[in-house]
């Protein structure tokens, strides 16, 4: 069963009227409008940019979207468990810095002569520890997630600068070379990593009792508490899972960039855009892992099309900001209308 099921809040009565048709129409317009916009982007760029829809370029977009996609999936888990309100609910602003520190740990260990297995374990453990700090700050200390993860982001970014000395740490191993390679069709291995990571996370979050509990906790915490669900433990687990995704993204980053580089914080906006935009690809306008993948591809194709047409990349950030404004505003208005 998919996690996109209707959860009944406490006090729900069968006699309550269904959502207004206007709300249903607006939700359908938002959802199908996003699919139409996705198709329009593909059509426009395929007509104006050479080789845009070639297998090689599609694989290239998937590969380039792997790092931000993995991070956005981690953020999606927090959005699901924490609720749609990014101020008081689910948000993790430390993910990009998490990736940077995890990548620095991986590169540092390889330079010290440790093998890939040790470096991989250390990078993932680093991400998990950062997620644990977020969980403690939010769930047990009661700090607003926006402020807690913002503070952790700054601490983690500082640790990365201390570890790397604000310099590039090159890394080259057989495992990293395999990750950065392409198959005979020119499709990067990172593309398969993104699809595999999405498939595994989708199976766990959207088709298991655990995933259903995460949705219940995020959407209807009072009803979930009345049903005896461990809200604090589930939310803490979501932050830890998000941290692990940061560690995985750090490994992918080292492979993609052939080392650890500074400036990981610049990925924060694309990651937030991707996670928030993913809800418009959901039937009920809620965050889903598959929706986040589609969102990552939408942003990836948009950036790729701009590059092929030699359009200034500075416009991409503006477009991403507009997308956030539209999606957050539209979904907020729709939920108020349904309330």
C-alpha cells in the first residue's frame, strides 16, 4: 500500500462534508500544471537546444542530479515526519554542510592511507552524527527546527574549514573511479546510484508501516499521539536518516569532484527547491520520495537546458526562488481552503 493514503485526523466524522470542489479543482490544477510545465520544458529545450533529449544528455542530467537528489530525498523524509510548516515543522538546513564535512572526512582518510571501506563508513557515520545532533536539538531540547538546523549548519561548516584548511583535498581510489565512470551507453554510474537510492527509500518510506507512521506523525500529530505512536522517536529517526543521506551525498561529491572542495553550502537552495517542489507531483500535495525525484529531474533539465543554450547560470537561482514561492504559496492556500 502506498503511503499516499488518507489519514483521518482526530475528531473526524463520516458526516463531515467532503473538501469543496474548488479546492479539488485547484489541487488538480497545481498537480497537473506541474506535469504540463515539466513536459513544456522538455519540448522547448528539445526544439532549441541540440542533443537535449539524447540518451547521453539524459544520463548526464541524472548523474548531475544525483548529489542534490540524494540530499533532497533526505530532506523529504524530514518534511514527511515533521509536517509541512518549514518554520515549526520539518526542515533540515544543515544538509549541504553535512555533505561538505562528510566529503572532507572521506578525502582526508584516503589521503592518510585508509581504504575505501573505512572512508565510506566514516563519511556515513559523520552524516548520521550530524543528524543525531539535529534530532537532539529539535526533539529533545525543543528548539525550532529552522533555528536548530541553521545553527548546526554553521557549526558543521566551521568544522569542515578546520579539517580542510579551506583548501581542496584531492582523492583518488578505485571505488571513486568506478563511481565517476559511465556505462557503454554514456550514462554515468551516479545516475544508477540516484535511481537505486530512490527505489530503496521509496520502498521504505511509501510502502511500509514505518512510512505510514511517518506520514501520520507529520500530518496529524494529535491523532498519531492518541493512537500511541512514538512521535519523538519517529521524528528523531527522520533527522538521523536525513543525516545519513548527507553522508551518502558526501561520498558521491568526492567521486564527482575528485576530492573534497569548499562551497558545499551553495547546494542548500537547490536542495530545498527540489524537496518542496516534489509535493506538486503528489496526488495529495504531500512530500513523497518519487515526487522529489521528479522535482530533481525538473530542476536538472532546467539547468541543463540553460547550459546548452548558453544562458547565464545566475538566472537559475532566480527561477528556483520563484518556484519555491509559487509552490509554498499555492499549497498553503489550498490547505487553508480545505481546512
